[in-house]
């Protein structure tokens, strides 16, 4: 994997660059649609490629390990071939999902014992095992196993958790360096910065992660219950330490406003289920603000979903029609909303790159955030 910075904003830490993988290039800053179990919910891969213009998607180790399982994925030749997607893929190590299984997991120094949410069967993840699983999945970028602490964790718990994540990282790196990719193309390995909302822990973790000199670095444990301003503070602290010549991935974030604020602070990569999950519940993100398409006010509104026309659905379908689909419980409504929201997120990333290139990102961002916050 190669990363180059092509442009920097004159008034902030925002930068536009390019990540090159064996499955193609990724323009940064970038948003990655979440395809947890090998599918971006309600969206066909043709639409992801041609209409949404997704350059990379995200899969999840926990879910893919449980179903369809590594045997099936290996027989298929990896996740790319299994799902018919010939562009880059990133896989989360599954740490966040495992640690979300409150009451059905047990943490040890060696790893974490957990029960499947599907059938209750017991499984054990270690830093080495998650590397092996991700080698079999075959993602272009794979993540280290970490413990994701909640935003409300106390200092001592956050410190112990961070130190465990660091010990796991060293084991994961050692194992990653001793096993080879399975399908004839290279894979990059990203460590994850932890430390909750404590500045000294975040600095310590960022320094430790930077010292490993891997292909890129991730920031985890944010947008998990802490105040938004605290999240921005932690991003600034971490990005002052993480190397500038490596891509920075903020995991699980977030709203369009969160993303623009984080780009301004030097983040390059994002993922979140919000565009598709909120879309399936009738919330549409547009260039003029947020729409609850279920509201009666759209019943007779025959204007496009978004005047900017960020995807084909914006031009093809009116607000009145999409509201009708939701009222009638038609599945097409969920599909249109998901496509629209993902296309809007990718459009926003493209606009951000253009304004970084022009050098006026911060000025553009300020006006855009005011628009995005409106409830229409």
C-alpha cells in the first residue's frame, strides 16, 4: 500500500491524497460504506460502483467469521471474489463487536472469549487469530485487535485497556509479519490508537502506535458516548503525533458535520452505518439539511430529494414518491434512501477534496456545516 499527500489546505490541517492498493486507488479524504457481512444493506454493488462512486467498502471480521465462515471465503478465493467487488476492502478486526457483547464475553490477557449472537456457540479471538481470519477474508487493509473502551470509562480502566491493546498490537504485528497473503496481492496492517477521553493516554497511545511504523494508523474509541467537543479534542491530540505521511482512519464516525470537522483536523478515512441505517428509518441527508421523509409535509412535494443531484435517485424520484413508499412499507423506499444517503456522503467527500485543492476548505466547511445542521 502506498499513500501520498497531493494537496493541503492553507487554513487547516486538512489534506487530500491518494492511497494505492492492489485493488485500485482511493482518493482521500474518503468515506467507506459499511458492508458488515459482505453486503451494504439494500444496495447493489453496481449501484455502489456506478451511482454512489464508492472507492472502498468495509467488512467486519466478527460477522464474516461467524457467517459465512472462513472455509467458505477461502474456497471462494477471498471476500472480493465471494461478493463480486473488485475494488479495495477494509476489515475491522471485530474488537468493537466482541466488546459490545456485554454479558456474553470474557476478556483475558491471551484474548477474548465470546458467544455468538447467532447461536450462542463459544469462540476465542486473539491478536494472532484475527490476523489469520483477515488474511483469509483477504481485505486490502486489515485492523489490529483492540479493546474499545466506552466514552464514559474511568481513567484506570482506560489505562489498563490501552496497555492491553498495545500488548495485543505487538503480538498482532509479529504474527502478521510471519504469515503471507493468500490470494496473490498485498495487505496493509493498521494499528489503533486508544485511550478514551484522557489526553495523556491518547498521547501515549498515539506515540506507541506511531513508533510501530505500519502502513497507516487508526483512531478508535471515539463516538462511543463522549461529548462531541471531547472527540474533536482527542483527534487533535492524536493527529499532532501520528505521522503525516501515513493515512489516518477515524473509526465509526459519523455525521456529515463530524466528518468535516475531523477532515479539518487531519483525518483521511471514515466509516459509519449512519447513512444506510438512518436512511432505512426515513432520515435523508441533503446539501440543504436533514429531511424526515416520513413527515406529512412532503406528501405533495414533487421536487427532487436533493437539488444538487448527488445520485440518480435524486433526479428520478420526488420527495412525495419516496414518502409514499415509506408510508406503504415498500422496500424500494429503503433502497432509494440508502443509495441517496451514501451518494450524498461520497459527494461531500469529493467536495471536500476540491476545496482542499483550492485551499479554502475551512471557509467552505463553515458554511456547509451551517446548512447540514438544518432540519427541513
